[in-house]
C-alpha cells in the first residue's frame, strides 16, 4: 500500500458546480426550427419527425398515373 495516486489537486479546480441557471424551466434548444408546409396557402406545422416538406395533406404521394403525358 502506499502506491495509491492521489488525484492532482491542480486538476481539481474549484469550478462553480451546482450553479443553477436563473432561468430554468425553459425548453432546451434541440436545434429544430419550426417548419411549415411547403404549400404557400398552408401553414400546417411540420413536426421534426415529418421529413417531408409538406404536411400530411399536401404530401406528394404516388401519383395516380399522369394521363396525357406519358405513353
Ligand atoms: Zn399543407
């Protein structure tokens, strides 16, 4: 015994620990900005889970066959 290394005190700088920000209770920023539907006349908010640029109503889905264009 006796070979136990003591933690260097120089590294143990007495930083301010346990300092609670005065403005607590605010939702932490997650980096997601509010997005709305890409449709100009629609301002449905998109959740961050919605990877589409449109809301579920304007979300482009499988086009039901374009007539007159393709042959
Ligand atoms: Zn929309």
